[in-house]
């Protein structure tokens, strides 16, 4: 499993994971045996509150959001025109597409404003021992 971490601007990337994160006393291989669908994507300290981090998991761009003391993960795709949600403004639980301003609730993916009418995909998130883990949904 490869996790690629991308800055929100998308200008650069680097490889992360592959044993670089520790979950309490577990390494990534032990974690895979216990939570095979959850992928470590960031340390909790890497994402300020409020803040976000764009990551790529299995060729899928996901925005990990930290707001109001909780972590959420949402596809980096506006359902209106495929815009990069991770590049838009974050206000509370709302992430806006920078292209046309469609807003989405990071808790459940609901489209809150036009021009988007369909929700975007949200992913399950766990925080274990200072690490943020994401389980992709289809």
C-alpha cells in the first residue's frame, strides 16, 4: 500500500507510509493485520485545527480535514464539475469548491449549495496513537 502526501496546492508530492508512521507500539505491518482497510495518512500534529491535508490513497485523492477537534476524510472532487475541493476555503464543517463555490459538508459529503446537487464521497476515519487513518469507501 502506498500513500502519497500532497500539499493542498498540489505543486509537489512525496511518498509517505511504508513504515514511516507508528500507531502506539504497532508498526504498519502489524496494523495491517489488525485493521487491514485503514491506511495511515498523517500524524494528528500535521493538520492544524482548522486545517486540511491532501493525500493520495491507491490513486484516489482524498482531503483529510481537521475541524472542531475531529478528523474527516472526503473525496477531493466537486460533484458539479470535478473541481479540487482541497483547494477551496474551509469554514467550520464546510469545504467549498474553488471553481464555482459549491459547498459540501465534510461530515457526510452532502452538497449544501448550488451548483452541486449530489454528495461527494466521505471515508471512515480513525485516530489511533496520534495517527490519522482512513478507510476508503467506494
